């Protein structure tokens, strides 16, 4: 059994958290490869070390003094080292980093040091080998990941070590220039390592007990999702549920390694298992509910639209020409509606409307703003009768007017459009119907 364990910033924000992490790793011998993030927030108003590094580097880049900010960063690490009672110093590294800042080694180099330094402490604390991600995570010159080369380098290097710490978030191009993933990218490193060592499981340790059925800011104490498929996760993540970096699923998904989201502060909980497919029936027919506010419906009417070949293409052309992507496109016989993001559309609306008029000559175009989209996602819907019936009766009882309905052919989700102001009530009504009433 071989596990790769990734710990997020809040799991490594202080010596106290490091101790919890050490206990978790030592509790299971198969936790052999460890991917740490940089120290995150210790309390809600605290700063993440990655943010401090960005700020500090911007000062250095503009030729301003950055000693004070740099001192803050050093303090964070020194506090951890002291708290862990390690006989260890990062002074040499601090000096090198400072010099590199002065010689403007790049923003990505700066940001990557958060993980680099934390990885060194972690390796020392666990007595694991430290493997610098710069030598094993390879990027192309254009900043995109060289997945093939990375897999080869990681597999080669890690086959020589029974146990190792590989810092997350960064790698390097062939000439050694440090390149980072986008924010939250340590999740991707973990996934790449899991693939390369052919792990049985990729554990992603964070500060929540897994994916929740609904957003806790909307629904009080939502239930945890025990098992979710990659496709369901993608639907929910797209609609705003975020725990894991989106790109982290691709490397492991292909090779069938499950991801287990776990809580460092509640290690006895099972968390959420993310799998390619499962025969486990979800507990509540639906797996999760997620949504986003801030959409506009562009309603277009034209007599005999149904028989005019190419009408839809011309309308979509108008959006494409302005670089606007559309979310949904429900249609009637002589009507079609395009859902777009309000903030993206607002600045270009007049151009888009003029283009639709010129290209497609509709009878009318009407806009309806301040709409929200809610996705009700679940692999269980396919085999259950009456899901849509229950969903809409829940909304009707809550006096919510449904503006749009879209069920994908996969039957994995039903998307509904409601007014922004009905967003919270709608999600709660759905949650009550499918979860609370089943408890
Ligand atoms: N430390 C980086 C960030 O704050 C990467 C990560 O934590 O995954 O985005």
C-alpha cells in the first residue's frame, strides 16, 4: 500500500498544526510521499506566507526596502522550527532568497519559496528525504506543465526513496527557471506524485471534513458527501463548490487513483472519496447542490425561428465575436435564450445586441438580469424516478419561481435558473427535500 499525502496551508500554518500532521503521517506506514503547501493562515485575519512572499517581492522589484516584510516571513518559519524543537536553521536559505529578490529572480521564484522552505522543515521533522520540486516537476517554456517529462522524472527520482517530501505548487523549466502552478496548485503536485509512484490513494488533507452537500454559507451544517465521482465533482466545482484545484483531478483520474479529502483537525473522520465510478448509491439521490449568482438571460424571439436554418449559429456568432462564453441555451419554437455571466456581458451588451440584430434579424431581444443558476447534481438521479418532480414541488412550496430548467443528456444534473434574491431559499428548499427529509 502506497499513499501520497498532501497537506494544505492551514494544516501547516504553525508548529501546532505540524505536530498534528506528523501524527497523521506516522499513524500509517503507507503514507510515504508527502506534499506540503506553504504555511497558510493561523486565524482568519492572518496572512498566508505565499501572499507575504508576493508582497515582499513586489517591493524588491520596485527597488523598495523589503526587510520588514521579509522578517515577517522568516519569523513564521522560525516559529515553526522552534515550536517543533528542531535543531535546524534556514538562515542560509533566507540569505539566498533575499539575494535572489534583489537580483529580481521573478515573482514565481518568490512565491515558490513558501513551499520550498516548508518542505525542508517537514523533511527534517519527519526524517524523510527532501526532493526539490524544481528537479522533478517540469514545465514547458510557455509555463504549461510537461506532464510526460514530469512523470518520468518523478518516477525515477522517487523510486530511489522509500519516503520523501516534495514541496507543492512549483517546478522548473528545462533551464532551471522556477515556474508555479496557479494558486492552490499544491493539489496538482500531489496528484502528479500519486500518478508517478503509482499510489493506491491520494490523500488531500485540508481544514474541512470533505465536500459538503451544499455551501455551508447557504445551508446550516450541511452533510458531508462520502463518495463522489469525478464527473459529479466537476459539475459541482464548476458551479462554485471549491475544495480541490480543478486541474488536480486529471493526472490521477486517468490511472484510477482515488482522491480522499480529509480534515487535519478531525483525522478520525473518513472525509470524501473521489472516484472514477462507483456502485455505491448516494445517500440522498442527489450528491450535491451548488450554484452561482449574477447571470443575464438574453431572450430572443423571431417568428418561424424553428424553420430558419443557421439562426442559432448567427446568434452565437455575436457572442463569440465579443469573446463571451455562454452557460446555457434553452430554446422554444420561436424563442431562444442565452445565459451569460452578467459582469462579462454588461460591458459589451450594446455591441452584442447590435451584432445579433445585424446577423440574425430577430423580432425582439429582451434582457433579464440578476439571475442565479443552481445545479442539482447526482449520479443517482438516472436510476430514480420522480427526482425532477420532487425538486420542483420543493421549489413551488417555497414560493420560488423557476425561470429556466436544463437537464443534461447525461442525467447527472438538473440546472435551474431563479432570481438572485431566491438563491438561498431555493437551495435550502432543495436541501430540505432531498436531505433533511431523508435523515
Ligand atoms: N501556497 C500556494 C497558494 O497559496 C499554493 C497552495 O497552497 O496550494 O496558493
